[in-house]
């Protein structure tokens, strides 16, 4: 792309923003004017007025602005007017051709810039459409992921509710079992106390039984002794009876 300085330089004269014309461009007209100025400088000076020897009263000067001196310039023309016009026209045609070339290059650059701008707009539209499709795909993926996460969260919630319900049921069952176990423990304590009481009774009965067994043993020994004594006495009785029978 060309800079604004080049564009301003290539703008035709007379248009807005065109550069000023060069004043010191050498042309036949300038040569003619320069020759006239040289001829006016080489003209003879005006001789001074003679001073009068007599002393006459000088009239008072009028206070007015001095008139500027008149200057005339004379020049000669070495070339013909058609040649000068042709030379001036050639320079103008050359400048016009250069300006036409500049305008053509500017128009080509402008067309190139317009084409680049259209290409950039098309590329920007394509990039925007691509970004829009990418964003839509990402949003769809995000919505799908959020839906899956929401479904998983709902499933976890249902599982958690079911687990909570089962835990409540287990808790109630455990409380019931604990109540039953507590009742059984109380019953076991009562049975233990009854068993202890019965064990004491059994111990007492066993003691009494031992005492009775001891008394029974003593009675058996006494019976045996009595039986032995009875047998001895019977034997003595039999002997006495036998002796008495012998006596009779």
C-alpha cells in the first residue's frame, strides 16, 4: 500500500490537496522575462540636474508622496512563437502524461485496495461463520455435558435417597432389635438371678442331702451292729435252748 505522502504527491494540480506548482521552472517564457530584466538593468542612468550658482530662495517643498520612477524593459525573442508554444505544450503534455500515469496507478492501487477490502470482508465473514459454528458446537457440547452431569447428579440423588431410606429402615430395625435385646437382657438378668437363687437352693439341698446321707450311713452302721448283736444273741439263745433241751 502507498502512503498518504505519495498519494498527495501524485494528486493532479487544481484538485483539493494538490501540491503547489514550482515557480522557478525554466521555460522559454522565463528566459524571455529574464532577458527583459537584464536589458532594463543595463539601461543608461538619468543625468543629474545642474545646480544653479546663484542663491535664489528655494520654494518650500510640498509634503507629498514621491512618484515611483518609471522603468521600461526591452527584450528580444530568439525563437518563434510556435516553437515556444510547442515547447511549453510539450512540457505540459509531459506533466499531463505523468499525472495520467499517476492517476492510473492510483486507480489501480484503489482497485487493489477495494479488492483487498472485499477479500478481507469475505475472510472476516468466513472466520466469523467458522467461529459461530465452533461456538455453537462448543455450546452444544457444553449443554450435552451439563445434561449428562445433571442426569448423573439426579441418579446420584436418587441413589442417595434410596440409601437414606434403607438406612432409616435399618435404623428402625436396629432400634427394634435393640429394644428386644434390652428386654432379653433384662429377662436374662432375671433368669440369672433366679438361677442364682436356685443354685443356692440346690446347694442347700445338697448340704441337706449330705447330712441325710451321713445320718443314713450312721443308721446303717448302727443297724449292722444291731444285727450282729442280734445274731450273737440269737446264737447264745440257740445254745441255751439246746442246753435246756439236753437237760430235759
